[in-house]
């Protein structure tokens, strides 16, 4: 499902197959795949090529859940767990710990396999019209945390719910587009058909999904049908039902926005049934703290692993004090330390024998997000000029303390494509710092006038628009409070004398991260944001750059980029050579258009106290929300 939305599906995107504990400079990633993430800037990614359908042999967990772990996160949560509205990276981690029973599992290595603890059988049929049907037979002993059975209707409900107009438009979910690849999606969304023809409810424990020919072949084949069940009894009134008369699944006639809105809003704020390893016992809005409890009815992950820690406290911590809290035991685990000073402080704790750590390359990057349909940043020359006016190598060195690097495209350093296309990646424009280059870009872009329309000499540059009005080269920048990346951008960019010398002015507006997200995912009123993106195991940028799409947070309308993004994944699973060639073309176009300006790609460090055991196996695609079930704590 798609996140956010921040997300994201958020973005979700969305958010966010929207995406790990995250820093205050970042928002969650949104994805285009069925593995929705929240709102960190729409994207998806892999570090390993997918394989043919596999089924893992489940293993069993050892011992009953016991003890408590406290996880600190410097991204402020907001309690919006489901990644379709304003779900942040911290909320999304909780979502991944509490939602589960997905049909297709992602392994530690980033492969997609049939989930053996959920699916009894998966039949795949290639149809004569070029479509493909996936028919699932579920295990019949699956239970929600409250004891209710998990049935096929919960999976079909989720697909319909996150694909319908009532949710996507009337209830303003940012990423209600889960079924966009499935036959009949357009008609179902437009309400020209009550049935979603490609989604079939075939029995209490059987359903099918038919994928449109336009989306086949698909490089990440099984991920298209990675569906997570949603508790229908909670999300909609009890008399709303999902039906199927043979032409596709559909909602009963009383499924209207006005009727379901009170129930949706109430359940959105208070989920009560879960299929993941943990349940949400409470959320404290004052301290931004979740209390999670082990789910006694959890079926286990794809290896059959179940939680061994009874209670998880997931709380908001300040970046200024997080290492002190780790040192004193106020928190047990802190994920994705990105800044050089905090990494070195954490390594000091390791040297003192207080903590252990795991390190891995980031699957994404911190960035400036440009709004490409309003203000000066709608013009590519302005985006280029900003890039030339920021010494990103120096910025990355200052922020990461040497534990990171600069990327020049829409990729993370851990992606396999980066290594395979090393020469092409090296040939991308680095936008090396240059006032002269910035000025030339602005002049070439028509920023050659002053406020009176006379030839520019000094001060702020202006550009004459097609309607005859003059636009000033003033960038409105929105940043979050208590954010070290924002502070560094003030020094290295906004207050850089060369910015003024180029005829540009950057105005900073500081607000809470949650407030920032409302602008980022809505009508912004700003031209630039600083945040981050974390890619998932599916690098599919189709929705991120679809013209007019809800996951297109840059609001960029470039037909070539949109085409390259959608075409990139339309290769058979396993055809790495074809995918790589298309990936290179996409990155080259992206590098020119520069919808975002990557600032740094980190070497992440996760620090944990010595009482935490079994955490070391995290990686760029397997974060705390996946590894937590393998952990234990010692008192």
C-alpha cells in the first residue's frame, strides 16, 4: 500500500511504499508499491534484485515475550499511525510494528516472497489479454489481536478502501491509490462502476487480484500484490459490507463519505485491532510517546519469528539530549544517528562499554525539496543556481562528520544500481560550488531585471513573466524547529554572501515538524523545504513524478521524467540489465531537472544499551521495525 505520504503513501505519498527511526531533518518515505510508507518524499528502492516467487520455511520464536525496551526517536510523532494522512517516520515505524499479516513478505535481503505464515497457496495466471491474476488462499487460523478471525474480506476491504473516491478525495487521504495497477481501478475511482473488477472476493479465505497489462511485465512482480489486511469492523460502521456478485468486489450502498466519516475519524485516532507483532496500548500526545504490547495472536513474520520483548515504549527525544538519555538508560535504542557529532558521542559510549552499535549505508538522503509549480523554484535555472550556491561537499562533511557523502541523483549509496553504473553515476552533474555558474543560470533563465523592470545591476533579481508581471527572486523556505540541518543551511546557504551577490534572497520560516508536513503535503505556500527520503526495497518512482499525481510532492510536470519513471520498472523480474539501462536514463533526466537537491547520504549508526541483545542484523532495508521481533532485553 502506498504511504505518504510522507510519506507517505505519504504520501501515501505516500506515505511513504512511502520506510525506520528517522532524524528530525527527515520525513518518512513514500512509496509506489504495495508496501506503503509515509511521507518522506515519494520514492522506492532496492539493494538487491527480486527473484521468482519463493516461499520461506518458517522458524519458531524462542520463549514468551518479556521485559521492556524504550526506543528514542528525534522525529516527532503525531499519533497518525496509518500512512495515508500525516504519518511521520516515527509513526510509520509504529505502523510497521503493529500492522502485519501481509500476503507477500520482504526478506532481510530485500527479496519478495510468499508469506508462509499467512498464505496457504498462491496461484499466478497469465491471461490472454495480457493481464495477470494472483489468487490467494489464506491460512484459516489467522487472528486479529482482539481474537476476531482475519479473513479474505479484510484484504479486499483494504484494497477497496484505499482505492476509492470517498477516501482519496472526500476524506482527504494523501495516498488512497493502492489499487491503481489493478483492472477496473479507474472506473472504480471515478465511480462509473460500483465493482472493482480486478479485485475478487472468492470466499471466506480466498481472493484474487488481476493486474492491468499496462503495468506488466514488472521488475518487482510480487510486490504488486503485497496486501496488508485492515480491520473492517473498526474502520467503517458495522452495517457496511464488502460484496462480490461475480463481477468484482464492491461496497454496500451505505458506503458514503458522510456515513463513514465519523467512524473512520474515530478509528484513525484509536486503532483497536492489529495483525502485526505489537498492539498499540496508548499514545500520549503531550510527550509524543507510544506504548506497545506484544500481540498474542501474531502469526509471526516470514520466518515465524514472534516478539520476545513484551513492551515497547517509542518516544520522542530531543537531538540535543539523546546521547545523554542513552548513557543514563532513559532510552535503550536510538536509530539512524546521522550527524557527525552524535555519531562520535555514541561511539564514545561504545568505547566506555555502555553501548553497542550497528552501522550501514543510508538508503536515501537528506535534501532540499523544491516546489516546481510556484514561485521562483518552478524554473529549473533557479534550482540549478541554488545548487551552485551551496557547497554540498563541505555541507555533508560538516553535518555527517565524515560519516557520509554527497549523491547527485535520486538514489542511495547502498543501491546495487549505483555500483553497477559507476561510470554513468560519476558523469552526473555535481553542481560544484560556483557563483559564476549560478549567475549564468539565472541570466539564461531571464532573471535580468530589477524591481522597476530595468536591466539588473544589484539587489534582488526579477524575471518578467508571460503575463507581464515581475517576479522577485525571493525563495520562501520552510524548515522545522530544533533541526541541525536547518541550522547548517542558514549558515551555508541562506546567509551565504554569494546568495545575495547572485541577486537571490532566501527567507526562512521555522515551525514544528508536524506543522511543516501539513504544508508539504497540501498547498504549501513555500518554495523549498528541507527533509529527507528513505527508499524501500522497490525503486518505483512512477507516482512520485506522475504529472498531477497525489504522490508528486514536488509538483513537477515534466513528461519525459514521468515517462522514464514509469517505464523504468516495466521489465521482467530478474532482467537486471534492462532495468539498469532505464535507471540510468531516469537519473540523468532527474539530475538535470533537480526537483530535489540532495545534501548528504549518511552512514547510519544505530546505538543500543548493552541490555539489548539481538539487534545487530539491521541494514538499509531491514530496520528496527523488522528486527525488533528478534531482540531481547536483559535486566
